[in-house]
């Protein structure tokens, strides 16, 4: 008796190292790959009335789905594409093709788990089995030396334990052939950005951005090859990773990892090959170190779940967050990049116009909102969710909670944005790149324009509250209070 298997693609939009697809192809005679553009994600509303997903995320996801379909067609298969609610669409597809089993990627975030449980329940009612696969971390959840419920809440002890007692599995080869039925016109249509609820005109990325971030597995492989092999940048990764301008100060793999176009195990294997063939040093290891941070937050979400969305996160603390109209106004100025603090504003404008921001920038703008302004950190995390092309639930909310002092770090600390700006952007090239109204100012004034006298404002042609906003607070005095 032949078996028909549905493969429900989620955040695993690739054919390489994809156990979900490989297991279905190995076990079934007929495979029905399906992707559902979730109407709740693209046109939905998140916390605090913010959009759930932004146009850059939507553009990237759409491109990734198109690329996945082409990869499947190259293997004699195809991809069924739907737009709706996956909780009803996936069971309907399984029923339409008389499927015996549905293979799916399981994820740790609460919303994704709720969807999975709803789909599995409906499938069970129809007599259809489900096979769950863990495919998005460097270390497999079943290989952790300690059960996820008992893992450390502090990164370094957890990292040391995992590196000492576990090993990374080899990537799963991409299947040579994917035997799908004929879908006809029903498998052809990929919704436009407008049909998904996004403004197509807003999808154009500002050409000042660090990278175009084209969606899809093919683009992921191109980027990995360009960064690791052609550019030979891995040998200096740790030294350059805190950069702010240009494509190659860091790997920029995050978007492809978040959408599942790139496997962290494949990246790990390529780092190992690079170390064998070229050089092995602390810089090459540091990319693996960053993948471990990503893993850490994924497993923390398995352990703590919805607690990460609480105002006080996973910590036993009682933080007081500002609320009401004044807090909302402060948040809006932060979100628009109009705080009057150049390093904050430059980073927020880069995010708004490209969907991306450096890791150094993310830490600083998060600290400014949560520490300096004392605005509910979840508003910032929700805004990032709506704007980032590389949005990942666990990484985003885990990092925001960490910075707000309600997450995995046991210390209460903050980033001195002014000092950070002068350290990582000493010539103010980044600030003036995104705030051209400050171009021509000496670096010391570009970072602290409020120090300009009236005469100097006239001399340099930068008048506060005319050419650039006056600061919304005395940040230097605020830091004296913290």
C-alpha cells in the first residue's frame, strides 16, 4: 500500500538539512509539500496595536517561498501554496490528497505551538498521523545533556555544558527527487505583497542599507559563499562584528536563519571546513558562539514559554514601566527615530527604512527605551517584530527581556548610548549616514548636538528643533540616576 505524506513547511524554507522533507521523501511514495501564507501574520495586529509583521519580512518570506518552489521543481516536485489560516488549511490539504501522515517542523514559541496543536488535533480527528521534527537549532533538543526543563538560565554555564557534553549532528542531505502529484493551477499562485496585506511601495529597501537581503535558500547560499569563501571574512569575524556600516562587518546570516532558508548545522559545517582549509582562530569560533546564543534563546522559550511576554519576564523582579499617553508619546518618538539622541535615531531610521539593524544598534536602542525612558520593553520588542526582516520570536523577545533586566542576565545593567556611540562610531560616519542633517558637524557634536552653542548652530547650519530634534531628555543626567 502506497503512502501519501504532506510536508507542512513553516520556518524551514529550504531543501538542505531539512529532516522534515527528507523523512517524508524516504517514507512515502507521494509527497505533498505545502506552504500557507498565514493571514494572521501578514495582515494581523500584534501587542499594543502594532503590526504583527512588516513589509520587509513579508517581502523576504514571499521570495523565500518562490525560491523553495523552484528548488522542489528542480527535483521533480512542486509546492502547493495557500493563503489563509494554516490551522484549517493544512488539515484540508491532507484530506484533499487522502494523506496518511503530515510531517511538520515543531517550534518553541507559544503561538506556533498552539497552531501545531490545533492542526494535530484536527488531523487526528481525520485519522491522519503527524510526525514532528526539530530542525532550526544547531544542537538538537534531544541531544542536550540536561532536559530542557532543567537547563541553566545563564548563558555561559549552559554553553560550556553543551559544548563539553553534546555534539552537533551532521546536516541531512537534500533529497535528489521529491515525488509530488500534479497540482496544476492550484499550486501555481503565490500571493502578491498587496494580497498579503502589505504596501508594495514600502518594500523598496533604502539603498543606504547594508545588504539587499533577498529571500530564499539560493540567496542564503550565495551570501554564505560570498562572506566565508570569496570575501574570506570569517578569519576576522570577532574583530569586525560590532561594525555599523557595510555588508561584511558581520555575516548577516540572521534573516536566512530566521526564515529557515539556511540551516545552522550547515553553517557550522562550513565553519569547520573553513578552519580545516584556511585558518582556525577565535574569530572563526565566534560565529559558532553566536549560533549558540541563538540556540540558547530557542531552548529558553521551550522552558519558559509565555513567561517571556510578561512585563517582568522570567525574572523574579518587580519593574515599574511607564504607561499612559506620555509613555506612548516617548515610544512614538523612539520608533520614528526622533529622540534627539543621534545614535538612537540613526539606528531606528535604518530599521524603518531597511528592516535591519546591527546587533550593537539593537542593544543600544533597547537600553534607551527600557532603561533611559523606562517605557515597557515589550513595546520595543513588538515594534521590532513588526519591522525586522530577520524577526525570530525567541531571539527577539529573549534579547529584549535580557536588556530590560527581566530575562536571562542576572545583572541589572544598561548601555550608555553616548559612550557606545563614541566608541563604535568615533568619526560619526554611521550617524551622519542615516542623519544627513548632521553631516558636516565635528564628531563630538554629531553625537551630542545639544552641546552646540547658538553661534555654532548658525555656523554649522544645524539648528535644534528646526534641522534636528532637540533631545527628549537630558540623557547624561539620566545616566547619573541609573
